C-alpha cells in the first residue's frame, strides 16, 4: 500500500463502485525547509511552493510573484532579511521585500551543482557546490567567486565565530570528514572526526564556539570544543539521523531528527531528553525565532512549540496533502490514511475531518496499515531504528505499542488472513515475518537470501492464499497456500529486467491485480485464477 500503489487498488475498487465523492483528506503538507527572519516572519518550502506567515505560523500566504511553485530548495534568510533559494534549472532567486517579489541572480553565471546556502553576520554569502569548490558573494548575491576546497563537494555549511566557517559533505564520504576556514572562506583545511567513511548530515556552532555534527557512521552525534580539532561522541539515545541543530537564547540545544523526533539538551549536549509530544512525523529541520518559539519542518506539516518543545502543534489548516500512501476503512467505518512521509491520520466521521494519530507512534515512518477480525489495528514502520517494526492498537488507534522486537525489522507491508494470522513484508532483514497470536510473538515465514527477496506488497486472496510481491528483482509474486509455511514463485511477465511489485489487490472471484514499476514500461497485470497465470491489463495506458 504505497503512494503510487493506490492505482492498483483504485482499479479494483472501480469495478465495484461507479460513483465516487471527494473527501477532504488529512490537512497535511510536506514541509521541507523552514526559516525565520529578524522580525519573526516564517518562511517554509512545501510541495506546493514557498509560503510565508506573518502571525507566527497561524496563517499561510503563497509567495509566487516571480517564483515557481515547484522544484524549490535550500532556503536562506540572510542577516539583512533578504531571502534566497534555488529553483528549477539551477536558478538562484532573491527577494528584498520579504518574499513579495523575486529576481533571478544568475546573470550569466552557472550554479550547476549548488547544494546549500549560508550567510555570516557581515552578510557574506556562501554556496556549497559539487566539484571541489565553495562560492562566495560579497554583494548580496549579484556576483560570486569560487574557492577550491579539499573535498568533492559541500552540502552543509555552519557559521562560526568571527571569520570561522565549517563545511562538510552529506552525499558521499571524503577524506577529512569536515572542513574549516578561519579567514572567511578564502582558504580551507580538512578536519578529521577520527572515524572513517563519514557523511555529515548537520553542522552547528553555538555561542561558545563549540561545534556539533550529526554524522552517518552509526547515526552518531559528536561535539568539538576546540574548533574541530578533537571530537567526542554524545549519547543521544537510540540511533537516528540528526538532520538539524539549533540553540535558543539561553543556550539550550535542540536537535531535529529523522525518525527520532526532537531532543533537548540543557547542558551543552551532555544529556538529552526527547521532546516531541504532539508531533507525528519526522523533524527534518528546526528553527528558533526571537521569542524562542521552535518550528519544525516535517513530512506532513509545519509544527510549532511555544513552550520549549514540551508540546507541539501542527499549523496546517489549509492544504490537503496530494500524496496518500495507504488507506483503511475499519470495521467501525473509521478511516485511516498514511500521509506524506509516513504520518498516520484518522477520521471518525467518514472522511469529513481528520486528526493526526500520535500516541505511541512518535518518531515512526508508517508504511502500511491493516485490521484483523477482532478490530485490532496493525501498522508497519521502516527507516528509523529503534522505531522500526510492527505496532498494534487495540483501541481504534488511540494508542499504539511496538509488538516486534525493538528496531529489529524494517517492515514495508502488511496483510491479515481470515484466521487472524498477520504477515509482514520485511525489507530488512529481507523476508516475511508472521504472527499467529495477534502480534504477541513473531517468527520468520520466509527468509530472503539476497536483496531480491524483500517484499513491498502483501495481500490475501481466495481460499486464504497469501500473496507477496517481490521488490527490485524480477517480475515475481510469491504465493502460499499453507499460511506461509511454503511459498511458490509466480512470474507475472516474461519480460527481462528488474521490476518492483508496488501494489497487489485481490477480489473474492479469484481476480488479482498487480502493479509493477521500476521498469521502462510500468504496467498493471491481472490474474483471473487466484495468481496461477497472469496477463497484461494495462488497458492502453502507462503508469508514470
């Protein structure tokens, strides 16, 4: 049950229902970046364009006068409150009137490979690039000069004290782990974290000049108190990707993470406390305004905390998210939707209004949802140890408990058979997991021997036949007629090349639909005999 997988489900449902009515859907929107200016205007990039709030995030305003609404990235608000960001075609945009109008700054220059933007207190601008260079501008972005660096590229830049700058690469490791300039970017020298093969996701320098970095090796968080010469690892608890680091006026540190939510330290990073109550999604980027209010960009909303992170509220009351990754109408006629980057929402009034489902799911990325005959709900989660695994709710989604071993499985898909057996298609470690006692215990029903045996989709067919779609290798659907004890590979196509079974849908009349992607010609296949043989059912259209 994926974002693009819903087409297969819709094709199946269309055979049953001739009339459709639109539902409002969750008030959720992917927020990729957020920044504030000196007078606390909030700017944030979403899937629908750049927006501005003049009232601390209570209302939104689209900024599209001279600015495209798609393909925006690397938002920067400079100390003079001029706003910069990249747009499609490697164009650099600037606004000098708080986003009301925009101009293109390229002026014959090429910014191909531009990765990030930063500005120091004096207004000098810095652009991290691919190709062993950093660009600088001393005239508000009108012209740029390049400085060679001892690295393949720069994805992250942090402003230090005086003329000190720090930079690092996120996309791939390079010799030296990080870079430092003590002369405003004229020259750069490599630093070393003391760890091999490190990607840097985030860099931050606090008021004391201490440097903090979220790095990829073991998803660690490290600190240097001597300008990057030596580093120590900080204990932030279970591992996850630290994507953002900020500080409030009193020196408190906050980190935003993929899958771990928001954490707070009041002792310069020595100890940390999780503070993500009310946030049902990733915390991709954090900013702090002059009142020490925190804003968190996430995969489903822009969140705000006015009490130091003790509680968070989603600010979107306008947009319906265009990407829904899964749907379920349960036995109580309550609707559940997986929105954006894995946030779970519930409607108790048949889709008229929606509320975020939070309790017990903070820090998770929801991949699929299913219900058993006892009205218990199960969700599968992935990409974010220790929160990976399968969660269960026995109270209609009000609260959730992890019922698999902590962080043991990255589960992409779920299916529940008529006898109550729960199946999970596991990406890591590859295979299928199963529970015969309502999720209390789990065992391996199919063990993968290579990455081809990961399963992105599962379904239950006629006579209890279990279907599992292979991800990444071949045009195969696996079936089991003995509740997962043995499996048979069924080829849905003789075409050569890798394929990804992105959706499976079954009907009581033994019809099965499978949607395949990751090939030159994605398409739908149909079986009329419960998966024994398959034919193309694309009906003259291709699925993008």
